């Protein structure tokens, strides 16, 4: 077991020393330590100030190396990219804004994906959803414009008065 040198220089608490004494007691009860060796190690445990002082006293006993060392810190997940969240919000706001937020959704989604690739943040799915919503609204807008232009360019049918009337 390799031990981080930073953690071995940390000061040992009373609870750490008590755990080391418990390991020594178990070793003495199992016959791994004689009375004199137990007494000598116990005195050194109570005098220990750091984890580095405690480790060699219990290293040769079962559960010895793990005693007294703090558990490794859990890794912190990367943050969610703010531009990705903004892209999704703009994409969802297209209906109430009548499509005005479609272009910002696309721009923010592209920028968010660039930042996510560069920084390793989370939120790529949010950015993609914003892009899909933005591009869909833009396509629907241009399709509506083209349909309107075609409708206006058609000659009036007989008796209908045409698209403009009269």
C-alpha cells in the first residue's frame, strides 16, 4: 500500500491512536505480539504525533496499514456549463418569444460545446438540446416564409379572388 506523503505528515488524533491500540490489542490476543512488545508499541502509539509515527507500529499486523489514514477524498464532478443551460432555456423559450430566442439558442449552444470540449465541464446534452430546438425553430420560420411567398405568387383561382382578394 502506498501512502500519500502529505497524509503521513498530518497530525494524528486521539481516535487514530485508539484505533492503533485496538489493532495492537487484537494482535496481542491472537498471539502475534508478546506482552513486552505490546507494551512497548502501545507506549509509542500514545507518544505518536503524526500518521507517519503510527503507521510502522501497526503495519505488520492485520488491518494495520489502513489504520489511522484518512480515506481518499471523493472526486468532485466538474460543474455544468452555464452557456449550455442558457442555450436550453433559449430553446425552450422559443414558443413564448415567437421564435426570437432561436438564434441565441444556436449561438449559445455552439459556444457551450466549444467550452465543454476545452474545459471538460458537464452539460453537452443541454447544449445539444438547445441547438436542436434553435435550428428547428429557424427551419420552421424559413419554411413558413417560403410557403407564404409561394402562396402569394400563385395566380388567383377562378371565382376565389386570389390570395390578396378582389
